[in-house]
């Protein structure tokens, strides 16, 4: 499985757009990129998944450049409730065998 | 709401004991994966079950074992507990070969 590198922590303010970048230089041809959000003492929750270019859903966008060696999760207009740990996973379609990295702790301030 | 429930939510055991953790997933989740999450770290893959057979294992010793049942429930068993087994144990259901995992809230195990 491809190793991922994310910033350990990020700070933001309410209403701002937050971009979290994940590096995955060894991504394989059939790997997907998936992002999860985790609050303390809860299980991770799926945010978004993509393979290439741009994917958007009701909560986030995922930008993947042509070489796919990195990806950026974009959270528009964050609120205090977006304070959480965000994990980037890279793997095949069987996501259930993925091991998470240490994630990025996002702190949103008022 | 992910439709995945785990029990118990918290438990305390002593070193050397055995523990069974349970997970109930929603209909259609034909795979179940178990993860161990130590404090301040990301979830580490223990193993996955598909059609009641182990379908992949992470770097965990044989004293970690599991079962999957036809009714979309599963168990994680840990024998000869060690202090380092203290962690949040998460199960995740999914449809085979899809990318979205549905996690439960976890079982917090403390080994004294």
C-alpha cells in the first residue's frame, strides 16, 4: 500500500476555506484516494473519494493532479464543528485493508 | 449514522485475560474489517473478513482472531492480553470491492 504524508496539524478560523494536502508518491495505477474525518472517541467517517482530476460532493472537494502523487482535500467555509482529525488513504478498491497514517488535526477557531 | 454498532463501548481487563468484542453491521456489508487505534495514532488494520473467511491481515500476532457470521455480525477475540493492547478497537463494514468504509463508534479496551 502506498505510504501517505500529511501535515500533523493545521489551524483555521470559522468561515475560511481549508486545504489539506496529502503526498503519496508511490501511488499505484489502480489506487483510489479516500479521505476520512474522525472526532475524538468516534469511528472515522467517509468524506470523499477520487481517482483523478476533481471530485466534489456536498461537504468537500478533492483535487488530484495529473501525476496523482498528491491530493488536496478542500473544505469550504469551515465551522467549529469541523475541528477533527482528517486522514488520507490510498489503496485499491478494497478499502477495508487500508492502514491509516497519523492524519492531520484541524483546529477551527472562532 | 453508519448502521454499524459495537459492544461493549468500554471495558477493563487485566494482563493475560481474553476479550471478545462484537460488531453488528448493516445488511449488504459483506466485508468487515477490524482496526486498532492507540491514543494519538491512526487506525491500524488488524484483519478483514469476507464471506466468513479471513481475507487479509495486518501486522498482528495470531492471538488476535476473528469470526464473521451470516447475519452481518462479527467478533474480534484477543487472547493473552498485554498492556499494549489498550486501545480503541474499531470495526468497519463495507460492500466488497468498494471504497467506502462504515465505522462503528468503537470499543475502548483498557488492559491493567
